[in-house]
């Protein structure tokens, strides 16, 4: 486990202002190597430009804290809320998501100046904020950490679209690692268990209320699926055999010509992948990543297993340290690494579950605009658990619910198998 110094936002000894500044600093550090052009382009509708991430996370604090709760505060630029609101209907009209890459102005430097303006106002205001407003600052910090991961994955996708496939960070020397042995199985808890956030500390609203869930006898794999195992799935015709695929997944494979994980290419020397350090050989021992729910479910079918439910996953994860594993400590090249020991439930890759993203019993969205944060997306998506190599350390919990549509795979997504006993 890393020390508090490695991920200062998690340090219990830090006050709110210091935690705020630690989060804000990491976002700036992620943008340090980018040109104005790098930060402006949008590679696909699911991804946002780096400049937009920098400004939107700032808009969140300016809008919900400074504008609404600090008397006399004046907006940095009254035109910018239209540009940097994301999906808050209560905040009025906004620039279309799929056209965020058209915002060539303000420049990257002007957005950095916007951040500095808001940061100074926030630091001055935090000591006098009422507890309910301080809670909004806490929410904003966790919201920005989510955008830090999106920042990394969106920029990775952007660089992959460049024919030169530029490296964002220099490539570190790769040390060969032995292939892990066959998957082992860990019997899970069964009967009535409680899941969901219900204790002290921050959690997003969709993580609660804590409630009872009934688990049938089952087991979870003691590690995630590796690149080498995925290559076997490909070689065995996994992407060509309709028997393993959900109907929607098979239609997606055929329509999009899907034949391997995102960023993989096959050449004379075998499979390569594109990462933050450019194009490199696929490491067969590392966890497979950038696979969709459709692919994860098909692999599980091919392997004679299934995906875990989120209740099974959380019941197993509660005994493990959520700050452990391969997670992001600083700006730099990140990628999933071969599992050293233990089940590795946190870090490396977000693990697809077979559970639909729906509200827990008793869930109620918060009042006001922040109530739009999670509840309105509880349709058509699947839950992922555990964090990834691009998740800021200290951000996730056993109860943390990530969610994406079943075809999406530009995040660091991977697969852990489960089976019935």
C-alpha cells in the first residue's frame, strides 16, 4: 500500500482546502505535456477534449459553490457556463456534447487562468463555508477525480487516432514477468449479505442505501483475465462464433468489425497494443483491458463461466484495501500490470459485472441540480467495480459503482470470471 504522501487526497490529516488543492494540482499535471491543439481536439462523441475537462471541473466549483454560496462572487466569464456545463438541465442550455472539440477559444492558457481564478476564490471561501456547502466541495473533488481518469482515457483515445501514434509519456523499460498459473477459484459468501455504502465518509448517492442481498453459492476467479488468455479466445474463433454472444453483442461485432480489444493490432511479430507510451508488444501476462461488456460476457461464455454480480463482487471486496493495487498516484504513463499476489480486486482494470446499473431499494436522488449527477443515468448501462490503473488512488471503495454502456471500451475495462457452485 502506498503512503498518504503518494495520494494526498486520501490523507485524513489534510483539511478540505489542502485536499481541494491536491486534486486540482493533479489535473493540471496531467495537462502539462499537452499543446493547445492536443487539448482542443475531440476524438469521438464519448470522449471530451482535455481543455473541456479542465474547464468543466472548474465550472462545477464556480457554479455550485462560489456562485450559489459566496456573496459578491462574480463569474470569471458569463459566457463560459454555456460551454462547460455537461448535462445539468437545471442549469439551462449548453453546448452540444459531440461538438466540444469545436471550442477553439478560450485557449488552453485562458482555461488555466480560469482555474487559477476559481482556485483562489475557493481557498478564500472554504474556511467560512457552512457544512452542507463544504459537502459540495467534497463532492466536487471526487467529481474531479472521476474526470482525471476520463482525462487519461480520452487523451489515450485521441493519440490513438493520430496516424503517427505519438507517445504521451516516454516508454519505461519493460521487465518480463512470468505468466500466471491457471485461474483459481475463491468461494464467495452466500446467503443474506449487506451491500452498499452505509457508514462514515464520502460516497456517491448511487452507492446507497445499504441493503440486504441474497447470494447463491458461487465462486470468483482469484485474478482477472490476461492478454494471453484473450489471445487464446481470439485464436479459437471467439469473435466469429455467435454461440458465445448476446444478440446485441453479436450485432455489434458484425456491424463494427470487432475482432480484438480496442488498440490491439496483429502483425508479423504478433499482437501489439497502443498505450500512453505508444505502440508496444502486448504483454501476455498483463490483465486484458479495453474490452466491452459484450466482449466480457462472450469470453465468460467461451470459458464456461459467467460474470460476477455486483453484490458478489462487493461482498468479496469488503475485506480488501481499496487503496491498494495498481492505481494512479501521479501524472505519467499508466497501464494494467501483471498481478503480483492476491486477487487484486482494486486497481489495474475496472471489472465488468453482469449487473444492470439500476437504483438500490430506497434510493432517492438529491434535491436540486446535483440530484442529476447519477440517478438520471440508471438505464441501459452495466456496473463495473474496483477501479483501474488510471483511477486516482484513494478515490474508490468496495461500494463504488462505475457504469458504462455495453459497447463502450475506451476505459481501462477488464474481466474477472465467476461461476455457480
